[in-house]
C-alpha cells in the first residue's frame, strides 16, 4: 500500500535544517517522500556548514602570506556569501518542491542527495523501482 506523501514534514526538513532532516530520517523512515526531501535538506545543510568552515581553514592557511594573504582571505569570503545565498535559494526551491508534492532533485546538490537517499534506504528504492 502506497503511503500518502507528508508534504509538511518534507518542507519542515528544509526549514529546520539539520534537526528537521535528522528527525525525519530517524522517526519517519516509512514515508518515502519525506525521507527523500530530508536527504536533500541534509546535503544542503552540510553545504551550509562546510562553506564557512572551508573558508576559515583556507583563510588561516593563506594569512601567512605577507601583504596578499589577508586580502585574499577577505576576498574569498565573497565566495562564502554567494554560496550561502545559493543555499537559501535552494532551500526555497526545496520547500516549493515539497509543498507541491514533487520529488525533483535540487540544482547542483541533487545527485548527492539522491545518493544519500539510496545509501540510507536501499531496500525501499529497489522495491519501488521493481
């Protein structure tokens, strides 16, 4: 029996980035639709965390270059800001997909989210494709 997609729970996984997605993955594994969007949201949250951390490591590493290092580190921060704006836009797109009831991958990160989905829930994916 096919379960009705829980659109609100799928959208909540984007609105409460890490905790919402983990809660769906742990507590509502049977709802394939919400689980799919939770995997997409989890990859998106990981990107939002890795962007500033990567910038901090890079900035620390190049800060030792006299004169140019601090300037390059500060300039690289614009990439972080652009990346976080992209994360915000992708979250809005993900919420829209979830509320519309579609299981479409997000731009740029969708394949990673689908890979996580298949890795965490292989038995369900094989049954639904058969």
